[in-house]
C-alpha cells in the first residue's frame, strides 16, 4: 500500500488510525485533513482559556483534546493532557498557570504534532493517486 512508504510519524499512529477506519486510506486522509485545523483551533482556545483563568473552560477543552488526540493515537499528547486533567481536578478552582510544566510540554507536543500531520499529509498525497483520495 503506498501510504506505508511515507515516513512514519513519531507523534501519532496513522496505521492504527487507518485500521480504526476499516483500512481506508481516503477516510484516513479525510480525518487528518479535518483534524489539523481542529487541533490548531483547540490549541488556541486552550491558550485563551488559560490566559483568562477560566477553569471551567480549561477543563472542557482538555477533555475534548483528550478524546480527539486519543482517536488520532497521539499517545504522548494524550499523556500530557491527562497530566493537565489531574492538575485541574486536584484543585478545580485554582487557575492553571500559563507556565505550568505540563501545559508548556503539551503546547510543544501539539505544535510538533501539527507539523508532523502536515508533513504526513503532503508525503501521502505525493504517493496516493488522486482518485484514491
């Protein structure tokens, strides 16, 4: 299968995601095309919520991120989100500091994931004929 010749990402598992999608490369590409802008949007929403010290919004965004990242099989990001969830649950009324180590690590991971998603999509589209996408 041509998609297997693409460089395998380190920040998410496209093979596992494709298996979840009944081994459909077109479905995989569709999900990844949709996921990348969603990820950018969620990352921005998280930063705004942290800056506003909106603990309720932070908790909701973190929960949503965990689900989306788990479906993408982005395990490192999921682990970081779980750390943030634990910190938020430990003291639900305390604002999450913008320099919280898990938040900074998550932001770095989300940026790397976004770059990798873009690179993966470009590589796959170069080897998958247009009629299959």
